C-alpha cells in the first residue's frame, strides 16, 4: 500500500493564505451589504401607452404608479415617429407636399407659393412645429447632427420651417436629443429620470455639451446609454466622464441576455472606470418571456435577481394582458407594488440605484493567498507522485511562487490572479477528496457494516471534506475581490473546465491508491499505465457499453449547460424544481450538489465500507467530486454576494446530506427485505 505524506510546511502556508482570504472576504461582505438600494423603473413611453390603452388620464396612471413604488422613469431621445404622433412637431416629405399641391388638396397659400417658386424639393423633409420649445430643441439637434449644409430655414407665412436633406423613412427614426418636456413631466410627477441618450456620429465636445445642457435642472438618477456606443465614443469618453462627475450621475450598465457581462456598448467600461465605478447593474425581463410568466413568478424573479446578481436597477415592463379578476391597470399596479413589498421584505431599500464603494483587496494579502495556492499545487503533486523528494518539492515551490508573486508585488498581475483563482477552484476540492480517500483506506471494511456506523461516518466525512473544499472558496473570493469583479466588468474564466478538471485530478490520485479492477486487493494498485492497459483490454458487454455512452452524453450536457452559454435547454421539470427551491431557501442550492454530488458521497461511503465492487466505488468518487467542485465554483460568480454563495454552499451540503441519508435508508431497507425474502426462499426449499 502506497503511503503519501502531507507536507506540514505547505499546510501551514495554505492556512496562512486561508486567513488572508477570509480577511478579504469579510471586507467584501461589508462592501456588498452596504449596497442595498434598488431602483424600480419603467419606460415613460410604456406608462403613456398603458394610460392610452386603458382610457385613463396619464396623470392618474403616473400617480398610481408612484404610489405602487416605482421611483424612476426612463426617458429616451425623441424621434419624429413620436413627434408626428403627439403633434408637438411634424415631419412631412417633400414628395407628399408636391403631390397635395398637384391634386389640389394643398390649401395653404403660403405653402402653395413655395411650391410655385420651386423651393419644395421632393427628396427633402420639411419640419414644422406646434410647440415652440420642442421645435427649438429639434432644430438644435438637427443642426448638430446634419450641419448647416443639410438643414435650411424657410419662412412659411409667420412660421419657421426646416428643410432637411434626408431620407424620409430614416429621418422618422433619427434620434433628436433628450426631450426636456418629457423629463420635466416625469419630475413633476415625483419620479427621477433615467436618461437614455445615444451617441453622435464623429461626436464633438459641442454635441456632448448639448446633451448635458438638456439635463440641467432635471433630477437624474442614472444615465443608461442607448445604442451600440456610449456618448463620446471612441475619442471623447473622458469628456463624458467629466460631465457625469459634475452632476454626480450614476452609470447604468445593462446586463446581457446571457447573464454574462453587459449589453455590448463601445466605451462602457472606460466610462465606468473613469467614474471610479459609480455604476449600477440594470436588468429587465426579456419582452418575449414576461408574458408567459405569472405575476408571482415575475415578482420572485426580481427578488432573486437583485439578491443573486447584484442588480440595482430593475427596469420593469407593464403587462399587456390582465391577470384573472383584474383589469390591465390593476394587474400592473399589483405587479409594481408586490415587487416593492417583496424587495423590502428581503431588506432592500427602494430609491435611486446604489453603487458599490471602491474596493480593491490588499495586495499583500493577495500575495499570501497566491503563496498558499502555489503550496497547494506542489502538495497535490506530492500526493500523486510516489517518492517525490522533499528538496525537489521545495525547489519547485520556490520557482512557481516567484513566477506568480512577482507580478503581484509589482502592482500588476490581473491575469495571474485569474490563473490563481482557477487553480484554487480546482485544487482544493481535489485535495479534499484525496484526503478523504487516504482516510478511507484505513477504515475497517465489512459486508455487514452497520447502517449506524455508515451514517455517522458519512456525515462526519462530508463535513470535513466540504470544509477543506471551502478553503478554495475563500481563496477564490479573496484573490478576485474588487469592484470590477462585483460589477462583472471582469469575470472568472474557465468555468466549464472547472467542472471537469477536479474529476481528472482526483482520478489520477484514485489510481495511485486503489486498484479499481481487483476487488480482492483494492489497496495494491497497479501503476497508471498498467491500469489504462487493463481498462483498454477489458471485455465489455453491450449493456455496459450503453451505460458508458449514456454517462458520456450526460457529462457533455453537464459541461455544456454550465456558464450561461449552454446549447442545451433546461427541462421544464427542472425549472419547476428550481422555482420551488428558490421559494423555499434563502439561496437555492445548486442542483449538481443537491441531487448528484452530495447524495453520491453517501453512497460512496457505503460502497467502500460494505465492499461493493471497487469499480463502482471509483465511479461514485467521481460523482462525489462533482458536488465538491460545484460548491467552490459557486464562488467564481463574483457578482453574487459572498454571503449568499456561502449560504448556498452550506445549504447544499446540509440538504444534500439529508437526501443522501434518505437514499442510504432506501438502500438499507431494500437490503433488509431482500435478505428476508432470500431466507424465506431458502426455507421453502428445505
């Protein structure tokens, strides 16, 4: 039986790194818990549409919405599509004016005179205004966007008209600046404005000034840029940052539909950095998904999203169809109020979006964490390489420590931090399982091991193993903790590999400690090459091959569904189970831990103690490793508060262990009744 020694110096360094990781994680907890203000928002246009559809005065809808807890309304740049509808200004194609002149329907003599004088061009667009302020703002913005060469001023009687050289259909969709009348109406109704400006082509400082001049005197909570670019991109981002700082405006960052980073906008990260990360993550339920959701499910979605993904701007969409027994208006007021009440019950405050304070973990503490990771890496190698001499272990440790620590000591090393986090996420679940395997080798085995002994060992072992695995969680959290990761400007890389690599690393250690092909001598392993040859020369039944194929397919699905980039849809039954778990627990345990990893851990202990085939024991070791690895990988989602990740991991262990107990109880009852039936059968033959 091979004996592997646990180097005490490496263990000491790992313990020091653990303390450093816990210190940073505790600081992180305070940063995250102090950011507890949620902004409930709607699009202003959506509210006006709701009022129109319900035949209600906009003032009444606004008042009821305010009372229901909505704090802010998003206002977009105006377009002539909107202006033509509300009548404050109008855009008419030259071809339409000419057509009306020739068919006799152009009754205004001043317009007719312009046509007669040849001043109306069929390919131009003619802008008139009924509201002086709106017309003034439209003119200002058209001159900025198109220039004097494309925008001419005409006089039609006593009125000013703009003649614009533009394609009429495209012109109707053109952004024309933030409408001050809408923003003032929003403020007058008691709401903050979420401004949604777009960028200009070849933007200049004058154009940026024009945007912020419109915001003067308006109560703005956030700016959430519209379109593929932020205002000022690509060359004047610093100027935009300066203007936002002057007004102390928060940047809204729209979460991508894949829940990974943000809706792509050129310049977004640069502006966030320039604002010292005074930014808030924004989420909205996709418009094709919300109509399928019941009111209660949508409210639950907001609660979970804000808690788990650090969302601080909830952009709600009104329901277009009523809930049972309610009108459309009543349905939406209930939706808004229930969302507010749910969030307040979870401890959130409702108001302008909070932002995380600037936080970047201590570089010295990170160095200690990195030294601990290097120690863990060499410790792992010492546990799989027989006769790995101490002097070579120390030499290797010094070499990789210098490579990893020097960049951190120089104040750089973002890539090395990610690499260190990746190593921690894989090494510590692996070391936990290896330690378990070494302890299990010394346990007395018997086919008649008592159920009580199995249960006590199972509970004790999963607590110790999970505690060792969670050291990796403290390391991962500690080395990556800073505001960029909390906002998901930076993300942990390699999640898919993290699901598989611990099983490979544990598999190597398993082959060094057990002979999975010899039940008579399981603790006398062949070398790895011999085990591979033995495996390749095995005679396999078709049914066995089918089981392996199914397991391989399950592994592919298991990997592909990770990381929010899966091509495999989640089954409806699993979605229902998730919904139940989300409503039941503060933090829903992950399915891989609750239903696979931790129950398999209990079965693994029974398999070893009762001398089941070692090959089956080996498969269960892999399954148990899934639970340990998933528990640590949870902490790689840095947008999720560290406290919630911890509760999720511990909850997964507790309830996964209870499920494992139930599985073992069923197996024990099956064993008991099978034994009784066997004795009766034998008695009958006698």
